[in-house]
């Protein structure tokens, strides 16, 4: 059994942000687009980091269909262009807009300037979703420090490098919603992929701390813990219980963000599953193959 | 130059707004830690072709430290106390050090800042740039009056030390010069010897404004601090009623436990009310009352309890508790709303003593007639000072806090403009740290023309590229200065 954060991918050198073919836009426009709680109706400016595939791409499509001006960031420019093209009709109809920027979260030095450029271009900022992540497979007896550190750089350091300037911006404007796509894998220390789970557990901790730190300022931080999401990367997995589509996952994530939910399991059944798994005593858990 | 000094100033991108929360913009914020980094910041802005607004803790109510057209240079990380002489009470501070840092360093040695604002958070450079005053302005003047010297790093690259003896023009122009001439990177100032960590406070209830002003005038020789709270909802029969707080420093020997009261721990404001309710949440309760009916009720209750306070007689209060009233309830301004340009503005007018009573009565009446009643009114006595663009007069100030919303914004600012006309015609002045309503040409009517001309000449010399700008400077002075 394998838990996926956003989606599992095989790590190739150098580490990459998730990428996958972009399915056609399938989210219907909503007549009266829902909005984030406690913000003005025109507060529809967002950034999605890790947007070229999977949940990230689905989020961009959905936001564009709701009239958001959304900046889509990922490492692969071609896939971003395809995404922008796929969203063009919906965005034109709703008054939304998708702007794309090739960006590797490993390039943390680039982030301050890129963040400033995007906020300026969007005309402000109301929502940020960090969806970048990698999950290289691990053999049961494999210990690969170089690959593990690279995973920490993308999943955790990249998250912090993006969320810090976003948190500061939201704090100063006293509103904004920051969403981090973590994983159910962060809930227990599984034998399958120790460092992947570590990065997600670290992300959970970091996002919770940001939530507590920013709450009094009117800023919300939402932790998303996906299970299996139906993307190209999960097609080859043998067992994918409670799998849902990327579009459903995106809808659930945006619903959680709008409702100022602290932590949302996607699909929600994972809340019960992980509650049980968290209760398994360690001496039993280590004998289980999950 | 050390390796640290060679690094670029920290850079952030954030929402920068006035303390009243009603004006602001997103901006790149540079946060230098050294004089060299301040110089670098000037160069970076010049290379990028953008203007730069100097900013301290952002405690000015309006747009004095915001810059919708450019970047912001925030000095708060340049905040070391360079030295404090426990024998003379003279402190040498970097510009970003706050008033709070200063008193926490000086008080255990028996020294208190001569001039403090109603909050301890302003930086000393910001306080100097705005030439702030306290509740003892009539007695000790503004903060500029207790500054010995300042270092000013101008955008042209010159670092000048200015005092009453050297570069006196710069000294008198930069203090109160609202950050237009250069960054004040160092301030040397005097503090006052105190013999206790407490002051003796007396509350005096007054039936109307005339009685309050008469009482304050009569007590200026005897009191170290005098401030009046005004119930702006009171009708014609008791127009301007309120409560005076008089305070005096304790003489040697009056406080038998001075060693304890001088400790910082004795000054710290409690974070809970009656040890139970967290003060950090009080703004939420105030928010429920933040409308005319609620504030009328609060003002009435305060007036009633003020009478009881007057009957209670003198009592002792720590310096911090007496002076930093605005810090008593954290984030209380959020009661005015936190989003979407909701907030507060303060209309503080300074009127010569000959006309003050009449003008302030007229202001209170017109506010009531227009439906813009201030939720908080504060009366203070002032004296003139030698700084070029000073707001101080031999007279009085009345500070009025108004709730501002997107809906009432235009009408409220028009109302303030009408009041401004009244003040200027009476020979009065306004204070850039509080202002959001002056219109082009207003400042030229209350500032001496020769001083303003000389200020413009100095600005052209020190800042030939007009690098230093703020929204306030553009709004109030336009081409006259920039």
C-alpha cells in the first residue's frame, strides 16, 4: 500500500516538480462563483505552485472557471502553456485569467522577485496554493541520501521558501488564504518511504504553526492531506483505495479553503482511515505492510 | 567595511499601510541594518527609477509613510541602542530603535524619556521626523527639544551630523521634516531623571470644554503631564465635557520602594484584565460597540466613572501605564474594522490659545450636526518650538478619532476639509503624523512661507532626484516640494 501526497512520481535527476499530461478542462462554470469567506467579492487573485499536472492543474482550471486571475507555476513551460490554453475559454467567459511562469521551487533565490512580480501582475493576492512535491519510490532496503535531501528541498524547503513571503504579505494585509497540499503520508512513520513522510509531517507542522501564528491577523492556513488521486502517475499502482479524480480533489480543496477548514483529508474517508491508523500501537504498526 | 555591511538590505514585498488602516498599497520594502545598507537602498531605488518612502514602525495614522508609487525603506531593523550614559541620561540610538527600547534601557537607571507618544512602538527616527509630542508638550516641548544631535544620510550620499550648533538648518528642518531630507540613522537625546517608576495621577471631571481648558491652564505650572479626554457626544449644555488626567513625577523619597518600581517588570502592562480576560481579545468586544450608539454609551460610562475617579483623589500609576494608553488594549484599532479600507482617521488640529475654545466648540458642534461624532477626543496644551515645519503652537490641540468606512469616506474627508478651513483661518496648524485630510495648498497656508522655501532648497540639495517621497508629500505639497 502506498500513500500519495499529491501524486507519486519517480524521481529523475534533477528532481522535478510534478508533471503529467493535462486532461481537458472538465469543470463546469458556476453561475455565482463562491468566494473565500470574509473577503471582498473581487478578491479572486491566486497563485498555484506546482500547477502543471494533477491536483495543481485541476485547481488552476477550477479557479479560472470561477473568474480568478491565477498564476500557474511549474517547472515545465510547455505543460503550463497547454494548461493556459485549456483554461482560456473558461477564463474568458468568467473574466478570469491564467498567467504562467516556469519556475523550479529549488530555485529559492528567485522566489522573492517572482512573488513580487506575480502579485503586481495579479493586482493583489488572496489565495496561494502550494502543490509542488515529489515522491521518488524507495526499495525496502534503499537508503539514498542524495535523493532524500533533494526531496526535502522540493517538498519542505520549497514550501517554506514560498509560504514565508506569502505569510508576510497576507499578515500585512490582514487577510488571505494559504493552502498547503501535504499528504496522509505525514500522519505516521511508514516503512515504505521514510523521508517522503517526513517532509509531509514537517509540512503539517509548519502549516499548523503558520495557522496559529497568523490566525489573529485574519489570515487562514489550510492543510490538505490527499490520499490517492486519479492521475497518470497513479495508473500503474496496484492498490488505490478511495481514489478520486483530480477535479473532485480540487473542488474539495477549494471548498476547504473557502470554509476556513484547518485540515482536510481528500477524500474525506481518509480522515477515518488515518484516525484508525494513528491509533495503531507502534509495536503492531511496524509489523504491518502499510 | 565588514562582510556583513556589504550584503544587500533585506527585501520583502508586502502591504504597507498607515496605522489607521485606511490607506495603503503593496510595495517592496527594504530593511537595512546598517548605514551602508541605507545608502545601498538609495542606490537600488535610484537605479530602478522609483521613489522611496522612509518608514519606522508605521505608527503615523495616515499616509506619511506609505508610497503607492514606489518602494519603502523600513528602518526598524537598524535598532541598536549604541550607548546610554547612566550618569547623564544621554542615549545614543540607531534610528530604528523604539521608544519602548529606550525606556526599558533607561528606567532601571532612573531615567525616563522626556517626551513619549501615546504608544511605545514608534521608532526614534520616526518620532524625530514627525517631531512627536506627549502629554507634557506645554512643559518640555516636542521630542526635537530633547534631541542633541542626529545623523542624517541624504539620498545624495552625504552623511551629516546635525545639532543646534552644527548644521543647524538641517537639524531644525529634518526634525519634523517628515522624512523628506534623508534617513535619520542615529539620534542622541536626553532623558529625564526620575526618582520612582511611578507618577502620581489625579483625575478631574469637567462639565464642559471651557472648564477643562481653564483647569488645565491653571495647573500647567504644577503638573508634569496634563491631558483631557473629551466626550464628543455631549450636547450643548455640557459641550466638551470630560476628564482631565494630571500627573506629576515623584520627588526623591516619596516612593519608598523606588528600586522595585523602576524595574521594567513593574512597568509591563498586564496582558489580562483582572487576571482573567486576555486583553488581546478585548478589541472583539469593542468592535460590538463600534457604532454611534455603542460609543455614546461608552463615553457616558467613562464620564460617570471619571467623576468617581475624581472623588478618589490622587493615585499612583507606572510611567508606562500612564503614558502608553494606546498600548493598553492590543490591536484596539481593529474594533474599527480590519478589512476593506475600514479603519480610523484622526483629525488633530492645533489652534492658538486665543481662539482655541471657540474653534474647538465650533468643531464639536459641527461634527454633531454633520453626524460625524468622534469616538475619542483628546485635548492637550502645547507650546511653540523652533523646528521649521512644526505643528506646535502656543495653544491647544484637539485630537478626534473618526470611524471611516468606504461608504462614509468621501463625506468624512470633505467634513474634515471644512474643519481644516476653520482651523487655518484661526491661525491653527495640522500634524503630518495624524493627517489624511489636508488638501493641496492647505499646508502652505499654515506653514511659514520662508521656512517652506528654505526646506525646499534643502530638499533639492540633499535629494536632487526627489528620491524621497511619500503619499502624504505628494498629496499635500505636490510640486511645491517634489
